[in-house]
């Protein structure tokens, strides 16, 4: 199984924020489009490390991870292929809740 780890602080920005490009350079849509979706195309498992940033707003997390559902991935596929690493359990919980909400909204 080919696995890839994305360290948001190193590979994207130590200060991710916002939902869309109009909110700033390091927003959730840009993260999803430039790092997350390409990783899901190229690897069997994608590990996202959320540590070492200044924090995350709900708009960034929802757009980045809930947006995976809107981009065509399924919650079942994400449960198998996505692993979230964070010293703060609340971030992992939020990511999965945004994925589940987006999946529910798409049905």
C-alpha cells in the first residue's frame, strides 16, 4: 500500500486560514485542490498531520475535508484511506464530523 503524509505546517503553511482564495493564500480550498486531491489520486493512504500550526478555523477544516466529499470522494473511501494525526483530538473529531456532514448533505 502506497502511503503519503502531508504535514500542513511544512508542506502548506504554518498559518492556514479561511475557506476560499478570497480569504487569503492558505485557505481550505487551495489546500484541498493542491495537496489533498492529488495525494488521493496518487496514493492508497493519505496521512494528514495537523500539528505545528497556529490553529485551525472551522472554515478551513470544513472546506478542506468536507470538500473532499463535494469533490467526489465518499465517506466510506475516506474512512479507509484518510488518517488524521493531531495532538489535539478535537481537530481530528472536527475533520470527521465535517466529512460526515458533507456526506449526509450529498445524499
